[in-house]
C-alpha cells in the first residue's frame, strides 16, 4: 500500500486529504486548501469588461474566465472554464506541485467567501468562478476520505498476536471468523488449515483491523439540498442527484437511473478497467525485473570489459617493453662498438707515439756526438727512419675513427599518433538471425527459407551464409552467400530430409554460439521440424514443430509434381494445358523432358495418348539432360525408353523409376510390360518422351506408387512386377 500514498496527499499542502472536495475537473483538494487558493475578482467590474476597456492593467493580472457559473439549471454544472482575476495585494504561495496560488487574507477557515471569487485547480490549472454557494457547491469526496482513514489506521503500530503467552509476537494474519490475530507459530498450533478451520478466511492484520473498525456506510446528502439523500444518478451530468433536484426540473430532460444500479455498473467498469491496468502493471514489473537484471549484467559486463581493457593495455605495454628492451640492446651494441674502436685507436696511437718519442730521443743523443765520421756512418739511416716515422703520422692518422655521437633516432611519432587514436569501435560479431515462419515454405522439390536479424540488434551485418547438407546427414555445403534474407533452393531430392543453417557475418567474423559436430558455427536456420502435406494446388504445407535444437529438418514431398519443360525441349514441340500436354509440328521424332530431375527415391508418373494417327511410334522413358532432342528417345546412350507395347489412342503409359534398386518398369493401362525394363540406373534422370506430329500426349504427376509394387524388394518376379 506504500505506492498508494501519493494518491492520498493533497497537491497544495502535501499532507493527507482532510475533508476533500471534488473539483469539476475530477481532481481533489482539501477544503481548507481550497479556501487558501481562492482569488477574489474586483467587485466593481467583471473580468471581461475590465479587459475590454483596458483599464486596471497595471493593478490586476487578468486571466481568461468563462462567464458561466459552476452550476446551471440546464446541465451538470460542469461549466466551461476560463481564467481568474487576482488582486495585486494578495500574498502568493507556491504549492508542492510548483503552481503559484494567490492567498486571500483571511483570519480563519470559517471566513465567508467573498463575492466574485474563483479557484484554479492546482493540477490541471483549469479555473472557474464560484457561484453564490461558494465551496459548498463542490461535492465532498467521502470515498477518498474513507480510504485515507483506513490507510492511516493501517500505518499505525503493528498488531500483536493475541495467543502468545509471553512477549507477544507481531501478528501475521487475522481470521475473520474467529476475529483473532495470530502469529505464524500460534496459527500453526491453534488454527491449523484442516477440518472446519480450513474454510476460515485468513487476511493480513491491517485488513483485519480495518474490517473490525469498519463503520456503516454513510449516506451522502445533496450539495444543493442538504437535507435530501442522494438516491438517483444523472447520466448526462454524471453526478448523483436527489428527488428534489428532479422535482425542480434541473435534470428534467436528462436520463436518470437508480443510484444503486449505477453504483454496481461503475464498479464493474472500474474493475474491468483495472484488469487492463493490472496487465500493464504486471508487464511493468516484468520490465523492471528485466531492467534490474540488465543492471546486474551491465555491472558484470563492465567488470569483464574493464578486465579485458586492462589486459589489452597490459599486452600493449608488454609489447612496448619488449621493443624497448630490443632497442636498448641495439643501443648497447652501438655503444660497445664505439668504445672498442676508440680504445683500439688509443692503444695503437700510444704504441706508435712511444716509438716516435724513443726515436726522437735517440736522434738528439746522436746529434750530441762530436765524432764526424761516426755520425756520418749512421746519419743517413737515421734521416730515413725519421722521414719514414713522420710519414706514418700522415693524413688520417690523427683523426678519430669514431664519433662520440650516436647516429640513431627513435621514430616514435607514428606510434604516439596511433596511441592517441586508440579508441573503441562499435564492431561486433552479428547476432543470430531469426526465423520468419510466415515466409518459409516448400514447393515440389524446392524450399524457400527466410530469416531476419533480431529486432533490437544494432550490429551491422555484411551478409548471410545459407548451408544445406546432402539430405543423408552428410557435411554442409554453401548454397547461398549474400545480403538477402530469403532464398529458394531448387533441385532438392523428393522424399528427403535436409538440414540447413544460416550464419550472419561482418568484418568482425561469423556469429559463433553453439556446437555442431566439430565446428563452433551458430546453427540457426529454421528452428523447427517441417512436415509436408500435398494439397490440390501442388504446394506443400509446412507444419512447424518447435524443437530445442537450433537445426531445421526440411522434409520434401513424397511424390513429385512436375510438367514438361519448354526451355529444354526441341523447338518443334507444341505445349498446352499449362505445359502438361505436348504435340509436335514435325514428322520427325522430337524429344521433350520434364522440368524435374530424379536421383533418389521411388517415383511414378503416367501419360495418356490423346491422339494416335498412322502408327507414329512414340517413345516413353527417362533421359539425361544432354540427350539428343532430334532423334527418337533411346537411340543414343543418354536415354532409356519403351517404344512399342500395344499403344493406341486413349492408352495410359505408366513409368515406375526406383532408385533404391536402380530399376525402370513400364506399364500400359495398369498392366506391366514384361519384367524389369532396365537395371543399374544411377545419377540424375528426367522424365522424357519422343513424338511426332501424329501424336499428342498429356502428363499426369503426383501419383502414388502402384499397389502391386513394394519398394525395396530383393528381386521382383515377372508376375508381380
């Protein structure tokens, strides 16, 4: 009941309603608050005349007012609403709902209401002028007053169990028949739900307290005739009235009904309206649960995403540290190389300088000798040594072989730019496609599959991949890749069951969700099992049965419906009857094929001879797609046919093709023509005939297998087959 509290508070004072009255706009307000927000208009003139004359604009703030009073004798009293006039000296107060109201100076709540007063609803801001009755003209909301009283009583101190011996516990239920409050232990001990007590009604303690204190229903009196009880209801005015109101003729032309009947009617209408509102409230609660679950999921996903982000950044930092170590190693190598070169040069120069210095000192000592002959004996050799040593200190010898600078520059600009551009992208693997059952169907040996993205999915999809198996539980193969969401697959085998799946993909990859054999590809496709039934329109009806797996099984027709194929026929062939009847305009034999190929199962079709002149010798059978079209059927190695067998006008030729045993059988007028005609048939074959201008044939398809034939027999006998 806590949610109801806001409904029980006055929009002006913010407290629980006290003596609430009903305004014509159906909103409620305390009687005292209504007195506080009354506004008095000038006594000298009406708002309309003042506005027309333009006088008093600086003294009064005029709003539009309707000329009609609150009640009239002709209608319900819900007069049209206009504005109100306020005096500039009236103090201003702001209500809890943000509406400013001008307060009339009044010493007490019983102050007589001035003439020309108006009131504005604090909720919808509709205004009206009061008539001579003032606020007494508004009906009191006794129902709201009773609800407020009950609510305040239920908020009182918690009720205690009446059967607890020591320290009574808080009561949890009250028995309406026993008129006793129980706690849970005492209820189980003293009021078990069996025997006669099982029929007692247990209610919450607050409801029980209200039922205890419930007083007899007060009889409301008329607002115009205070001594008269309200006993009737005016349908046009939508208000209760008394007999005196009816006698005075105020509602003479209105439809009036009994108060009790309208009470029950409106209670039923309110209950019915509450049912719809209750459904919306239930949906809102479920939606709130969903939102709360989303909050939890967001928190979990946030933690997971933060961990992923930290891991990604740590990986970048680790990669940067590894690269840093590699670069530092390169710098160290360069550093060691420079030091080695310089140190080698220092060592070399030191040795050479020592030798030069020794030679110089030796030459100086030789110069000091006074023996000319001895000097001349060695002077030439010393001069040569000095010149040779000097030449060794030639150009480049005293130049450093290595600079002290490091000729390495780290180009970090692109990396820094990439780091600054590092951001999140809204690219994820697309969600799983959803099946559109209303657009999925099969026709003959073709299947149409349709899908779409989930309604709330905002992830871009670049395309879809549709895959089918071979109808025998084999591997999947792609049959469509593109952006369309509907695809028709032709050339499927009759009486076969295919599995199919659809995958959505974009630049981030293909949606992965559940396992299928050894792959992790999401298996959508048509969530259900398709059962096929043939109807007269040659279309297959698909009955979708929901299954827990995400694989669809597409079961095709057990019998084939097909026609002759104009696209592959010889140009001399003439088609009619929706391509079911053929003839020829040439005397030579011409071949026409059916528009459906068979490679699996057992199939049977018939052809009736409509015209047969001059023994034209037509041929009936099967052929491959590349059969010759301008010779009799069976003359090459691409066709298998029957050319004679007592065919006449009106004859019916039946062709039975059984791929389970690889045989072909012919029938004429339901009689088998000899034993098995052909054996060892494998591959794909089309129904075929050859004819000339003396023959006309009509095709009949979708026929069941003849009763005499049982598919899968080991070796049919001549009498049976």
